[in-house]
C-alpha cells in the first residue's frame, strides 16, 4: 500500500487527525491497525516454536492438555495452531511418511512473516510407499489430539465472541463521548471549565479500544468533526493554545524521529507495521501552530514515503521470486509427469526412475513458495504426478511378485524332473534331457532372494548326481583308443597347417568342420588325453586369436566411426547414454552366461564321452570373454565422449 497517497495534505487538515483515505484499493491505516490487532488470537512466541519442535507426540499431547486446563487461556490461544502443526508433522514422521516440504520455522526479529503463518497449514506432499497395506500407526494419539483440538476450537470461538462483544461496548462508549462533546459545544461556560473537560474526553477516547470494523470510519469521522468544531468555535486564549501547540509540536517531532529511525530497520515488514502505529499516534496528537504544520508534516510524510517505497519494492521482489519459483516448480511437474508416463521393463529400471523422482522431490523442497493463487495448483499438480508414478510402480511390483511366484513354480517342476532322471543309465539321452533342463532353468525368470539359493541347490544336486554316475560308468570302460589318437594327430597337423581366408564365413565354416571331425573321432588313451587336448586347444586358439584380432580391430574401428558420426551430427547426450546403457546391459548378460557355462562344465567334467562337449564349451567361453573385452573397449570410448 502506498502511504503517500493515503495522508491528506496540511491544508486539508486542522490537527492532522483526519481519516486516512487510500487512492488505491487498500483499507485505511486505522482499518489496517484494527484488523492486525483483532483478526486472530495472539501469535505463537518464538520460544514456543523451538520448544515444540523437540517434543514427541505424547509430550505434545501432555502440553496441549496442560494449556486446556489452565484458567488463563491466553497461552492456549497463542500456541493452539502451532501445536497442531507440530503434532501432525510428527505423526507423519512416525508413520514413515516423507514430506515434500519442511516448514521453515524462521522468525525475523521476533515477528513472524505473514507468509510463514499462512503456510503452517499447508499440507505436505505425500511420498507414496511401495506397500499400500501398511497399518495406520498412532491412531489412538491422533484421536486424542482431535478431541483436544475440538475443545481448543470452542475456546477460540468464545474468545472471538468476547472480542466482538467488547468492540460493540467500545462503540457505545465512543458514541457516548461524542454526545458529551456535543453538549460541551453548547455550554456557555468559562473556557477554564470547558477546556479541561474537552481534554478529559480526548483522553477517554484514546483509552477506549477498537470498534467493529464496519463502524470504524464513521465513528472516527463524527468524532473528528466535533473536535474540529471545538477548536473552531471555542475562544481559547492564546497562552493556553500556544502551550498546547508547543506540546503537540514536540510530540510530532518525536514521531518524525521514530519514523526516520524505521528506515534503518533491516526487515521491512516489522518497520511497516510499526509505521502504522506511528500514524495512529500522529492522528491522536493535537494540532500545531500554522507556521509549523507544513514543515513537520512534510518531514513525517517524507519518512513515510521512503518506508512505503521499500515496502513496495519488497513485495515486488517477492512477486518476482514467486514467479521464478512457479516456473521452476512447473518444470519439475513436467519432468515427473514425463517419468510417470514412461513404461519400465524391469525392477532395475523402476529403481532408477524412483531415484530420479526422489531427486526431483528434493529439488521441490529446496524451492520457495509460488504466489497464493498458484501455489496450491502447482502443488496439486506435482502431488498428482508423484502419486501416478508410485501407483504405477505398485502395480508393477504386484505383477512382478506374481511373476516370481510363477517362476518359482516352474523351477520346482524342473527340480522334480531332474530328480526323476538322476538315476537313469541312458547316458546320451539323459544327458540331452539334462542339458535341456538347464536351458529351461536359465530361460526361467528370477525368484525371490529368499528362495533362490535353496531351489538352486536342489536342482544342482540332482544334476550332479546324474553326471557323477555317468563319469563313474565311463571311467570303467577300457577300450583301445590308439587309432583315435592317430586320427587326432593327423587332424591336429591339418589344423596347424590351415591358412585363414580373407572371407570370414569360410574361416568360420572351416573351424566348425575341424571341431565336428575332432568330436566324431572319439576318445584317446587316458595318458595321452591331456596332451592331445592341449595341443588341439592351442592350435585352435592360434587361429582364433588371429581371426579375433582382425575382427576385433575392424569392429572397434567401425564403432569409433559410428560414435564420431553421432557426435558430429549433434546427437544429444541422452542418445550417448542410451547407447552406453545397452552396451553395459549386454556386458552384464554375457558375464552371467559365462558363469553359467563354467558351472555347467562341472556337471560332466569327469565324463570321457563329454570331452568334445568340454572343448566346445571352452571355445564358447573363450569367444565370449573376447567379446567382453571388445564391449569394455566400446564402453571406454563412450565414456571419453561423455566427459
């Protein structure tokens, strides 16, 4: 409110006690003062804010009960709403509910910011939990608090009723004083009698409290009218008038000094509130000599204008800050809405997005309030987006649990099949069946961690039992493998003399043919087994190494050209990160496959008939490990681009 536009000029007033009119749409100064005094019960003290912040729920209930049972209800009226705020804040905390925004209990110079008082009732953003069936905690304490709060509301209503009744009484008293002023103006007595009576009526007027807001202006205008008539029509002697003017001038000069001191106040809100009280005192003070009126009024008005300017600037800054806060909060809403609208394929992706939402909630808590008009709207929008995300997440995990239970049932069935086959002596047929069971086990999705180890041990035990029986059987077979040894020696020589072709498919077909022929030859004498197998592996490794080096360098060169093209074409960082995530996922999947293959080799490690299978598996594992190194190099290339 611009006070420069609310104070009449000196020529428009007799004793500067005219009612203050506002050229804008704001209330008059006396209305502001009346409203600030009587709108609400007394505000909470600073010490109470800090004291209640450290109390537990039971302690808050005891404190509320103590205030309700006191004869003097002043402390209860000051702290009732504050107790409510801290109780529900503590209740949410005990129930494990995170808050989107922590209330900043900050007081400036012992006077609360209006924004702080209004935001005590703001409902915090609920952070949804994964488990929707969590029992309601502290229900008994909450019901007890609600009963106490009902009693407090009754006390508060009674307090408001008494305040209104007192204002009506004050109105009647002021009307009586005005009637006495009328009678005083009609008296034809000596001035020495009428002037003390007039002063006594003025003192009584000042001592009377506020009246209903609807009557404030009319009663003040009427009173001022008769005061002016008294000064206009009563023939006051010059000496008494001069003394009165002198005393009034001293009082107004003191008010000017106090107004100028308010310019040094660090906080504009308390300074502006104090200025309203100074204007009350200015209106209540009497007139000064005409030669001093304009000078003293200009001084007081100058200080008022400066404070009003600071007050206006403060609220302009607040509007800009609130506008910026609204923009930032709207941007966060868009991000959460975008995340809530995405589809996630697995638990890892859900966890990643949950982290993103939690980080956005932290950013929300760090942003101040928007305007009163927009703050609730943007808050509701953000809360709705968060709730949508967590509702979808709960649905996913509900289905995920059902899926894990179905996987558990399938793995139980695989265990039962393996246990039924573990004593079979149809070695080739049953080996194929076990390999098929192991493939199905791998393709079956995950089960809960609690059940995973137990069911895996059961399946592994059945597999081990069969392959151990198979190994014992073939270890007892005594055959002549000399001819097979000669064939493998000849094939080994052929492998060593092989020259790789420039055509990749020809090399691959040749290697497959070597492996097929080696496997068809069969077993060799046990004393030659390790030697011939080692020579065979080394010969193939030599070919594979040459082929892999050429192929790996070609693939890395091709990949490097691809990411260079992406970078040159201005692809966003998100595209690079998406590509990196795919490589990382493939790397982890291949690691898992290698671990499973190495584990499977243990099932038939002692079987003579499994020699070719072991060789193939070792070759497969070696190729996979080479592929792992290639993927790792690609990831390093991506990391350098993202730096």
